[in-house]
């Protein structure tokens, strides 16, 4: 207790003691409420180490964790090379370039791996995986996913989209995308108006976080990134991209344009437009909510205030009277 509050409690004034009691109860309530607010509640989660993916398989009927539908997998896009090799397994994402990287996106040594081999510029090998949220993302909730890149030929691309899936049209409108490309050195984010599958997003911005895809040493070589998409309002979202190799280099973007609701589907892809083997890795899919300061904490602080005030008053009534001081007056 501070010297000021102690002097209030030591004061003979009941009012001063009530003020001090209220201050202490308020500080306790604020601390408890603040502590509760920063603990995110996990609403849905899944990772590659769950039992649904045991044996190294990751199939189109797998449904691990809680809060999501089963996966839907296959080659994506028209003209996809059906003769090329593409597949879904669980494998470590941390030794892609020959050196074990830590920290990494693995859980118990595995991530979801998406392989695409022997595509061509005119006939790509392009596996993709869709997954719906059982409950659409609400304002204040965060959808989070980790990813790591493997070797990518130019102009191959690996990444994922957050989409608005319409069950009537059976089409998922992309709302946000993050991707690494064999033609560049940095992850790119795209958002703000997906007008059609042919014209793509109306806005794209490089985040400045390097991607590892050529085998050369980069800050994210084999470590990967975590992407957190937070629905800010019906028309905006916040984004935080954290490189696991250096969390202090995380980049945050606020109030990015959201073109449609609901936010209810993920799409992961590996678009191989070259002859080399190309692998993408994903893991730690999660939906969280950060609650307001807990009402229970505020109620408890109020009860504490009520308990403190009577206790001080009772003590004042029971205190012996200093008659000498009265006589001296």
C-alpha cells in the first residue's frame, strides 16, 4: 500500500478511510479485470499433431481439433495438371533447407504439408485445401494460422486466403490473402476488393517480411510466420504478421478494408508453375476472442469495497475514547 493510502487509513476521518477503501477496491478490480481481458478465449483450434492426422496422413475427410468442418482438398483452378504429383501429408517444416530451424511452426515435430511437383507455366500443379468455420468470425475475434514456405520456382506461389463462402453459389469470395512467390523475396498481403477471379484484388502491399524459398539464408529460413486476422468491424480488420525467427519484427496493419461478410472459410494453396518440387507448410489454426474486463472481477471489487467500509466503521466504534484529549480541548 502506498504511503498516501496508508495515511488515509491511519486518519481518524471515516470519510478519508472510505475514500482509501474505494481506491484499493478499484485498483484490485481494475487489475483483476485487466488480467481477465488479456487472456484470450480459444473458440476453435487444430494442429497437425492431432489424432485425426496420425500416420502422416492429411486427407479430404480429416477433421481434427474443434470448431471447424472437415477439410476439402483437391487441385484448384481450371487447367490444373492432373498428371502432376500433388499430395497432402504431415511433415516437419523446420528442415526444408537442410538446417533445423527453431523456433518453427511444427507441433510435436509436424505441420500440414502440401506438395506440388512437375507443374508447368501453362499447366500448373496446384493443390488447395478448404476449411469452413463452424461459426463465422465475429467482431473482436481473431483467426490465426502459421505457415512456412519451401522451395518455390518462379513464378510459383504459396499462401492462404480468408474467404466469404456462399453455400448457395458454392463460391468463396477472397477477403484477404498472404502469399510468398518464387519471383520475389517478401511476403505480400492482398485485400480491399476482390472484383472477380480474373482481376484479383484491388490492393496489394508488401509487408517487408522476407520469405524463405530459394535455400539462401533469410531471417525466416525454415522458421515461418504466424498471421493473425482480427475482425475489427463489419467493414474492417486488423492484421499482425509475426516472423517466428524474430517476433520483435512483427508488423501490424490496422483498419484494412473488408469487402464482405461473413468471414467463414480458409483456403490454403500451393501453386506450382515450375518443374521443381514445391512444398508449403501450415499449422496451428485457431480462433480466439478477447473478452471485456470480467464482470465477476468488477463485482468482486465492489463486494470488497463493501467489506472494507463496515470493517473500518466497526473499528472506529470500538476504539477506546481518549478522554484526556477531550478534557484538553
